[in-house]
C-alpha cells in the first residue's frame, strides 16, 4: 500500500520527542498518550523513516511566543496548576474535573507540544523539509483565555502565527477532525491572511456546538472562515464528495503560501466520542487530496498535526501512519508488523489490527439518506455563501 497523492519532492520531517507522551490528562481519559506512542512505533516499524525522511526534535519555544496568542492570566493559571494540580482551580480558565483536568508538568509539556508544531512549521517554511508532521499536536480547541476540549495551548495557531511573522502572506488551515476547529478559528477569524476550513460533525450533535455554515469570519475578514458541518452517519463517499465539490475549489482560490492541517481521525465509524462513519481508507484518500493540493497550490509546503481520535490502538496509529506514508510517498506493507501488534497487546490489551485497510461500513438506509441530504444542503450553502466571496462560481 502506497501513498496515492503527489510524490514527496524532498525531505520529510517527523517531529518527535519522547517527552511529548507526558501530555497525559490522567487514567481513563480519552486523550491517552499511548495512541501517539503507538503511532510513532508503527511509523518506525514500517520503515518510513530513513534517508530523506528524518526524525527531528522540537527546538526552543518560550513564553513570549506563547503570549502572542494566549492571555497572560491564563498562562499564569496553567503554570500554577502545573506545579500543584490538586489545589483548587479557577473555573474561568477551563481547567479541572471534566474535559481538561490539570496534571503535573502541564505547562512545560503543553509548551513542548507547541514547540514541536512550531518546529514543523520552521522546517517547511525555511526549506529544510517539504512536509513535516507532529502527531502529538493538533490541540485545536484551546482558546486565548482558557483550556477546552482536552486542549491546553493551541499549537496549530502557534504555528500559523509563526509563519505569518516569518513572511508567509497567506496560510490555509484545513481541519478534518470530527470536532469543529473552534480555537484556531477564533484566533484568526478577523485576519484575512488566514483561511480556516473545518469539516466536522455538526455542532447540533457534538462538542463544541459551533461551526455552522453561516460562520464566515470576523468583520475585517469576511469569507476567511469556512465550516462544513456534517450529519451523523456521514460516510466516506459523502465526505470526499463534499471535499471535491467545494473544499478543493476554495483551497485553490485562496492560493496560500503554505498548507497547515489538523488530521484528527475521530471521524472513524468506530470512534466512541462521535457519530460519523469514515474508514481509514477514506482518511487515506483525504490525505492524498491534501498532499496533491500542497504541491499544486503551496509549492509542496505542508505542515500536519495529529488531533482527536479515541480508538487508541485500532484506528489512530494506522490513520496517522497512512498520513505520514502519504507525506513520504513510500509504500506500506499490506499487514501491520508483528512486533507492533505485540506492542499493542502489551500496552493496551486490545486486539491489534492486522492490516492497514478497513471493511466497508454498514449503516441503515435511513441514516445514510439523512446524511446525504444534509451534505447536499451544506454543499449548496457553500456555493451560495462562501465560494463566491473567493471568486468561485
């Protein structure tokens, strides 16, 4: 099995540091770091690293950079909770029991996630790599003034801000997580240099409850935000059809210098926290489209992060290994390596998948028909409200 998009034109960077697994919200939390650990292990065991494909460490990242997007009182609260997570917390900052509990070392570890995604951006923008991937990143719900949705600091936004500060004139951010990329949108909704595109399950059914079609940007940048809210039961053919019909023309029309993507794989049919019905094969087809667009629109400049995904062993590692294989243009074996399967059992006790493909999803005709009608309505709304603002008829 090989990547289906454009071939990698040069070096590809996998940004990784073992300390990134310390982003751990506690026992039983859905965002378990083992999913990223198993991803790195699978990428290595499938032979994707070597030659022009290298692992790189995150470079420096300081609070001055963080404070460009995050409020000082929020950062101070995270720093305090990082050293004493069991003390009472101010609920204004989104930390505590629930989605985003405090944990020891939270501040430096969250800073390291930002450092890794910034390094991916630097690798690509300064020409050291054509494509770069930080699977531990993608914390897209973090807000300027609070943590939210498992996310403390917003690393995709940090990377976009760094790119703009270092000469990028137009950045296209595409978020394929099942949840609306609300934090990144909020930080750039009034900046015409940044186009944020989010394909997600409708907020009528899922956290964070935002990202509707009429959300199209701030007063200084109308049209710089584009949301594609989809109905529960949406299958890969509907997802990819919508991408081809309206998302790809919009990316082409915006003509960005660089493509930044959040590759959450919680759109999978088996994900326990959402209700869409994609397979890893559908995700691979999405990655191929993003790869091709990076080459055809952005001279190959493609920065990717991980994101959501809560089938920790059976989906996340395969999906993100498929994404990295697409970036490298290298071939994956049909079956997952035996050593990796043994690692899955050792670390999770789960039954590991033996191959990189999925069986077709079987849904009731009524659910599929409802999802199809909803997708058609959203596509028509894009054609009426969003595409004309970018000169697409």
